[in-house]
C-alpha cells in the first residue's frame, strides 16, 4: 500500500487529480489537459505513478511544477479579498438576494432573481471557453456602485459583456435605447459603452462592448449599433472565434491585472 489517495477537483473549469497523504497534504497532481504529473516530492514518484496509473491516458510528462510566470506570481501575491477570479456569475445579485431574500410568494416578481438567472446562463457559457485559452471574470465592481457583468479575456481580445434578461419577450434596440417588452426604454448601450471605456482605461487595452440577450427573446434592431456586438446567450461562444490579436503571455498578464480589485478603484 502506498498510503496515498487520489482526490478529483475542478480548477478554472478544468479537472485535476490531486494525490494526497493520509493527513490531506498534497504530494502531486495530474493535469489532464497538459498531460503532466506535477511532483512536489521526487521521493514519492514511484508511489504517485502507481496510484495514478488507472487514471493516466496516453503519454504524460512527469516532474516538478513549472516555474510560475510573472503573471502567476502577481496572482499569488493577491490577498483573497482582492482577487476577483473566484466571483461567480451574478455574484453581486446573489449576495443581494442572500442578504435580502425574496418571500416565496413574490419570487417571480423579483427582477433580481430573473437577472441572476440570465447572468448565470451567460457566465456559464463564457466559463466553458476557459480550456481554449480564454479567461472570464464576473461581477467586477466599479466605483459608484455599478459593475461589469462579465469581462472576457483571450486570444481574440477583451470583451465587456452586459447580460440583458428578456425571456420570450420582444426586445427593441434603437441606439442607445433598449426596450424589453412593455417596460420603459433604457439607455443600456450607453451604459455598456461607458463600462467598456472604463475597462479600457483600467487595463490600458482595447475592450469591446457586447450585449448578451438571454431567454430566447425576439430581437428588433432598428440599425446595427455603433461598435456594440449583440449576441444571444446561446451564442456567446462565438466571441472566441474572433481572430487572434493577443499572445498567450499578454492574455495571462491582462487577466492577472484585471482580477486585482485595486485595478478598478480609479476608473
């Protein structure tokens, strides 16, 4: 018996298999996507490979973890309270609902609940792009009480994504106004452009605005809005098909900068 056990875990949307001692301390982990077994102790190499044998597929690289990049080192220095990467889709709405729950009889009439459902649908779709070299940050707080719903960073550039809940309703877009069903028109596109501009200022990089319409709405667009891309929540993955404009190192550096709460304090 090796005295080791294998524990599966998910990290940034990817599965890792951690090899642990009886006291829970990690001695290695297997990264399926990288086909690499990272050893924290060479002395346990034979035992680690024995316990991982049923899980290994194809050829794998075995050795110590790779030296962290400057972006990874910057992330490691972040205090947990300042790291935005763990934010869930709709984090701010979820916190609001936890602090001020909606009575069951009023659940359907609470706009926060419907907006949360939409942000979760869009956020989950964006998170699935992680394995293709993209990163998504959710519910980024901005000074003044506003927030960026989703920030997508990857080879194709940076996208500021605002989610619009419009379940099975007609959505009329006449730049900059957006009307959902019989509700009053709101300057959604103006706000979206302002958020993208603030993100560009914070990150010193071009950030393009995207409106993601959730809920199978019927879109009525008077004219294609200037510099704003409109997608359905079921098609946000199309953003990842944009031509590559950023190198992998640039993507990681921008992600490390964007996940730091302090980056957004002066925008």
